[in-house]
C-alpha cells in the first residue's frame, strides 16, 4: 500500500500498580507491514492485462504498484484510477489506496471526507490497514471523527487478528494504559511480542526491551534484565542503533561486575559497596540483580561501611527495594550515624520527629539534625535553623 507520511507524536502511559510515567512514540497510521513482493516487468504486464479485463484484485494490486513505485515508475494518477476501479467492485484492499490518495491529494483533489468514507468502507470490508487507521483516528478523535475509544479498540482487535503489527502495538499500549480495558501488563507484553514477530521490525523489539527495563525498575515478576537483553540483542542484529547501544551497555555492565568481583580483595568494604550499587542501579535504573546487590551491601555494612549501613537503613525504611522494617531501618541508621554519616543523621532526625521505629523525641531529632547540618547536609541545615529558637531544656 502507499505509505502515509504522518509525523510521529508522543504520549504517556503507565505500568504496574504504582504508575511510572514514560514518554513513548504514538503509533501513527501507516501501511500494513507485511512484506510486499517486488514485481518484475512480467508481473506488471500480467496485472495490466487482468486489470483491463476487470479483475478487481489485479486492479487493486496495480494501484498499489503505481502508488509505491513497485516494479514500475510511480504514477499517482494511475494509482487513483485503478484503486477507484477496484473499489467499484468492492475490493477490500483498494479502499486503503483510495484513502491515501484522497488524504494526500495523490492523483485527485484532496478530500478528507472522501478519505474517511474510503477508510470506513475498507474497514467494514475487512481490510486490516483500514481497520487500524480508522482505529487510530477514532481513538484520538482526528480528521473530524468523533473520539470513541471502545470503537477504536474493537477496530484494532479486528485488524490485529490479521496480524497487523501496528494494531497489535496499539492494543499493547491500551492494556498498559488501562483505558476502557482493565490494565493487563502480561497481555500488553503478549501483544507487543506478537507485533514484533509479525512486523520483523527491529523497532518493536527495541521498544519491548524498553518495556522490560521499565518493569525491572518496578520489580515486576514478568521482567528481568535477561529478557530486555534478548530483545535488544535481536533488534541490534537487525540493525537498530538504539538497541545496539542498550545491548552494549548491558554487556559492559556484566563485564564490569565480573571484573570487579575477580579483582576484589576479601574484606574490602568499599569494593563490596561499589559492586552492590552497580548491581542495583544497573542500566537506566533497571537493576542487573537487585538481590545480589543488597547481599553485597549487607556484607559491606557488616564490615562497618557507614554508607552501606545508611543505604540499608533507607531501604528498610522505604520498603521499595527490600521488605519494609522500621526496626531494621533504625538499627542500620544508628550504626551509620554513629560513624558521623550526615545522611543517616538527617534520616534519624526525621524518624524521631515522626516516631517511626522509635519513640517520638523532638530533642533527639534536633540533635541529629544539628549534627547533620554541621556537615552541610542541605535538608538538615534548613530544619535545624527552623528549630534553633525552640527551648529544648
């Protein structure tokens, strides 16, 4: 089909129980991504003969060839002429070529109303391209079409059943957003994986790798760095530059971790801490192995690393990376603060003023904030100044 030249846009979607907002490219309407054969001069002559004889399928195919310059020089006038002939016989695939001609003014006067009519006829006749494009415009309420998300989703489903890659990705984003459907991350990933396989487009594998990285950040059991790595590797082999960079980052991370482990001396708490952080921070915040990372930080904390003790305390306090445990949080923060770690002192001040994991004690809170402020901790400095006029006697 004739390729629609429509600019890419940006949208937001969120994943998992706690929404994480990321910007991704919308799926602009475009042609169906099946691989079209390159027609030889013999094939073109055969299509011309059949088209002249009134064969609607040949007429539609010939319109496509003229529109795309497939085996013959581009000629939009002839593309429109043969598409119109085929559409008169209700050939489903002719309608998308007609839509493109009317939409762009190729071989005819630009006419958005007729473009929409062609799209609607093609969609009702079962053409996957028309179904997807109509779903797109209906979902976003464009070209004067009334916005109707439920109708758009049904059109996308119809198109996806024919293996339309963009329709599959459209459904993937819908299930991630949870708009008019229940949010379903496993189903979203299933649709995206199918889109990648159907399209043979490295961009889909790259985006799937990005999905897995995002899920890794949220500790989603569906994801792992290995899955992201596989997607990036596949896309990189297909020539995607972004995927190649991501794959190289992960490989370098694994190499660095392996080398650090080999070079690390027994009892080196600083090396244990650095390696632990490397595992936790990973690539773009997606951990390489969070469990191993905290095991190494715990080992460093037991060797009296004040920063490792502070990080453990913070982790237990928030419950984001390990199971929330107020007592463990206070225990490790005390150990770190005893070694004059400003961050731990500031955190203890917050815990004492809130009475979390310890009995509420304003005087103790102020003393910890004052100690932290003396080391120029920005938050503690502000808080301690606000409390200097209080009577702590």
